[in-house]
C-alpha cells in the first residue's frame, strides 16, 4: 500500500471511530460500516482531512433529520412504486451536461404518489451519482420537465420546496457539479418555486419547443451530438431504454449504502 493509500485508510478509520462515538451519526449504520462509500466520498472532498470530513457528515446528518419526510421514504417498496411511474428517471451514460436526471412534473399524478415519495427517489438518484467517482467527476443536471404543469402540481410540490432546497445545498459538499434545467417557460409563481429549490438561484431555462423530437440541433447543443440517441423518444431520442429498470438498478445498488 502506497503512502497516499495508507493516509487515506488511516483517515477513514479515524472518521468512522468519531462517528461511532457520536450519538446521532452512530444511528446511521451505513456510516459506521468499514466500507462506507459515503464516508469515502466526503474524505475525497476534504482531501482526507478528518475534522473537516466529520463536520461535513454532521451537516449531512442534520439535513437528513430536517428532511425526514423525504428520507423516511428511503424504503425499497416506496422507491419502486415511484420508479414504476417513470415520473423520475435517470438517463443512461454521460452527456455534455453530465449525468441527467429528469423529473417529469407535468406527468405526475399527485394522487398516485406524494411529493415526498418522488423527492426520495430524486434524492437517491442524486446521491448515487455523488457516490460513484467517475460519475461525480462528470457532475449531473436535474431537468424539471414542466410541460403540462398545472395548479394541482404546484400545490402538491409546495410542502417539499424548502426541504429540496436543503438537500440541494447539502450536495455542494459532494464535489459534484449540479444544475437545474427547466424545459418550459416559467410563470412567475413557478419561477419563484424553482429558484427556491436551486441552491444558486441560477436555473437554465430551455423552452419546451426546443426540447422535442423535431429539434435535433437544439438537443445536440444541450446534450452533445452523440448523446441525443439516448434520450426518451418524446424528447427526440431513439432509445428503447428501460428507465424503470434503470431506477430499480440504482435502488438495488445504492439504497443499502444510504439507508
């Protein structure tokens, strides 16, 4: 084992030891594991600074407590229920704007699943990118597909807005580039809500007419020419990719590491 690897492992052991002695952090079994990917991710961010990593983990734990209405749905059956609706999806591969997560707000039926259930899957997908070193380097973009959004969606989203803001802010700690993209013109009320969700209040707005099957050039400009084929058909792609199965794969691989 080289010097850097030894230093990293020593730092990891020290952080886990601090976690086990902390009344709150020790309640998270996934943090006390000797192979915790989340601890290693924060260590990477702080360049193996033990005290800074511990502070980041305390902040992460506070965010989870304050957003318990979302994280309480870090349960397989709840997440799979949302995945089956294809309302929240993660696209394959890496585009010019990083890994792409899509929330099809206008396709969501609030009576089928709550905003907190949807937000849990959305958050898990974001965390899965943060925990994967290669994906983390590429960063990710969350696209809010606002086509067809109505008052019922706005009313159903409102209870989670502040909590999504906290979660977005927390992910500044993950060294993962992040941006929100809204693919529709934003009415005043919706613009305010989206800005509240965004930690940097800087939302890239891509009008929906430039985000469909007949807009190949605009799609190529946003995602990269070679990536357009991976988009859902209603976005101009040619893929038969199983987005439900993709989310299930993330749930299977990452839920145990984060719950």
